[in-house]
């Protein structure tokens, strides 16, 4: 799985498909969605922290936009989390 929003969307859409076709049960899907929600919450906190640091550095009273933060985010791959989600080559 790619550690990107695209990779997360792929996993979530795969889970939705598997749920709709009866391959996985609702408890499995709930677990995956809770985990993805936690991942997204950490991204929101990272962006909030970066925005606050940028405001302090620039002495701004008003928040800056995400684009102004000029973030250099490292996108990496993770090992496969399940046989249904192999890591692409």
C-alpha cells in the first residue's frame, strides 16, 4: 500500500467493494474505517501544527494557507497489510 491519500482511497474502495460483495463483514469494515479515520486525524494535526509554526516564524496574526506552508512530505510504501491489499511493485 502506498502511504498516500491515493493509497488510502484505494484500500477504502477495495474494502467497500469487498463488503458489498460479501467478502468481508461489517466489523472488518468498521475496523478499517476507524483506522483510516485515525490516520486522517494525524494528518489534520500535522497540518495544524505546521500552520502554527509558520505563523510564529512569520509573526502573522492570521493563519496561513496550507499552500503557503511549502511542506516537503515524504511518501513511502508500507508492507502489505493483508492478502487482499498487496503492495504494488
